[in-house]
C-alpha cells in the first residue's frame, strides 16, 4: 500500500478506535488516577523513546499503528477532526506521561512555542526537564512505580515508592 494510503488507513483506524467503547476502555486501563497530584491522570503503558505514552490501535497492511497516548486522549476529548487541526500537543506540565487534556497540561501548541517553553524551563532547579535520567528514564521510572503499586492514589502512596517529588511537580507557567 502506498504511504499516502497507509496514512489514510491509519486515520480511519484512529477514527474507529476513538468511537469504539472497548478501545477507549483499553486506553483507560493503561492510566491511573492520582487525585492529590498536580497531574491527576498518568499513563502506565508502553513508553516511547521521548518518554511519551504509546497506545497500540491495530494493524494496517501488516504494520502496527501506534499513537502517542496523549494524542489519543485529546482525540477522545475533542474528536479526531480537532486533533488533526492541532499542529502539536504540548505538555505544559512537563510530564510526558500526563493524560490530563486541558489548560496547564496537554494542550494545543506549536513547535516554536513548545521549544521556547522548553528552553525557558530546562534549567529550573528540581524541574522535570532537568532530571538526570532524561525524559524517557524519568517516564519509565514513574510508569514502573505506577505498575508496581496501582493503588497509588495519593502523594503519601507515591512517597512509598519514591515518587512524591515526581508526582507533585508544580508548573512554572500558570
């Protein structure tokens, strides 16, 4: 299948996945709610090389179709047409596993704005962008802790697995 056909078939698969209750339930099964943390919904499934969640949609022409988890969350909240109009989704909270769609978390952005905000926040003492593990290492550590103790529903529970500081990071931009 030509590349353009794969892209269109992938888009059709995304539309079907967003409309399918079972797929939405499978997506939500990969999240955990931590009500007392700044980011209240965290991904605990597969993680990309940049630390973002990865969600498998299915196969097209024998190829796996995977979407970044927060893009799927955005499509669930606003629809696939709205997702296609957004050039980039930025994590204003600097937590790539955050699945909260809305202001100060996952929201529409541009490559320029996203890069500019990263430059402004990367040296923030104690900030997520300064983590010596890197985005993927930090994301995997948080994801693994959430898998180890899925009952993490408070900062106290997060502290038991050594994540209180990670889960309670305050944003620089309000």
